[in-house]
């Protein structure tokens, strides 16, 4: 039987943004994944990170398994049974553990087709799980008891791309990206404040230039919960169109690199060389945690943007959620995404982007996606109670 046990180090617990977790979960919850019966999944990797009062464990597979979660007391522990799963010989024990809620982790081949992972805890008030598809991962978040001073009003920083001497992309009729992004960002701020009761800041509220690093610095200084950068797309192919949402990560997709190179104001060749420069940042556990949440945020925003725009405007393409090395997202200390709202280089979409109603619709869609993401967070019930009747999404 393959089994290993890990104990927490005695390093001081590092402080962070105070967070809360769900007040109530059932003792036994069952979850089902897309894995079909008979398919044997493998545990390829297990990672661990502490962020403020939360602890996150990530298990990576070759395919998502069916699993069940069980909560026990005296002593506090959670165990997960992963069905139709084998431990891979390549599974590497965790190292450099930080002090947190975990006392130890045990993982073993419980029987011929079940892997069991046991999390022994100092104290358990709340936990949640969710899965991600690329790569297949099971994410387990555990948290301490709710701090009475937890910030219940989420902070969002909206970045209007480009500005000042940097116009961004320019459409066939002369429409400038910097003007579209500023107006859309202003509308988005108003909607998030008035309709969803969020605390919102803009990186720029006029036609000024701000460096890429300064934009995330605003979000970090405000201790924002989310950072969203607004842009319009462009291509040498005039018929190229649609909406897409990006998160920070390396990619081999040439088109995604091209978009990032344009927004970063560098050549595609330099963009390719940037992989080695940012490799250490992207590989860190802290970045891994933010990437998981950024991916979820990106899907909420992209889904809302595409569905809302296609209700009133025909022919809007769904280019999906993508990953690329956008410098404006590198230093963000919170989940962050970059939204490409249509192609300003496409004559038809340039006309749409120049229309105030279209920009308002896009802002409403992005706001809805942001709020849906917030409602998926552990403290969502508390937020909902504070707001009374939830606004229509």
C-alpha cells in the first residue's frame, strides 16, 4: 500500500486578507464528475497553499473522477474517497509546507479502485470543493471560523485599457480602443456600484496614460478582491470578430500570443521569449491558487458576455476563455482577467463598439458575470442577506 504522512512546519502563520467561508455545509456531500464508469483516473500531483485564513489543497488527475466527501469530528478531519482512481508512481509528496489549519495529510490506495485522502485539521468550521477541467483538478478549500471583522462588501478594480499617448487599436473609421474601454469601464463601475452594491475603483477615469505595472498596483493597494481589464480586440483579418476573455498563463497558441503581444506593446518574437522571464512567477503555488480562481472568473464573465450580447446583436462570435502572458495581469494579487469586447478592426463590430447602447449592454453583461462569480464564493449567502433581494442577473 502506497501511503505517506505529512506534518506541518512550525513557521509563523502569515497574515493575509481576512476571508470568510460558508456558515453551513452538510456532514456528508456527494459530488459527481464527467468521468464515465470504468475509466481509471490517476492522481498525478497534489499541491498545498495557505492564503490568509484559508488553506487550499489541489489534486491533479489525468481525468476527473467521481468522488465523495465526508466530514468527521473528535478529532476534526475530512476524508475524500476518489472512485475508479489509482495513485500514480509519479505522485510527489508535498514539501515546504506552511503552518495553517492542517495537522497532516494521508493519502493511500484504500482498495483496488478507490484512493482515500484524509485531511486532519486543528479546527474545522467550513470547507468547499470544486473541480476544474484543464488540467483536471479537484480543489479543496478549508477555512477557519468567520472573523467578525470580515469585509462583506467586495472590492473590484476595473482597468480601462490604454489611454493618453497610447490609443490602443484603431478601427477602420478611426474609433480608438482607449475611448471605448474608458466609457465601458465607467458604465461597468456604475452598474457594479448601484445594482450589485460593490465597492469599485477605476485605474483611470480620464484620457491619461498609466503603465501596465501601475494598473495592478492600484488593485493591490486597494486590496481588491477582483481585477478586470477591459480591451477591444484587433486583427489583420478584417472579418475576425467575437468576444473572448483571458487569464494569465503561458500558451503555445500563436493567436493568443499575438493578442497579448499587441496589448503588451511588444513584438510577437519578444512575447515568445517572455516565457523564460515569467516562468518562475507562473510556477509558484501562490500563482496557481490565483490562476484557479481567475479561470472560474473568466468563464463566468465570458459566458455572460456572449449570451447577453447575442440576445440583441446577431453574429457575435464566442471565442471562449483563453490564456496568455498579459503583463497587466502579472502582479495582480487577486483573481484577474482581461476581457476583449469585440474586434475594433472589424467594420461591423467597430460600429457596434461606437454605439453607447452596445457598450452599456457589454458593461451589464460583464457586471453580471462578475457578480455570478462573487455569488459562487464561500461567503455568498452572507453577501446575499446583506443585499436583501438579489438583483436580476
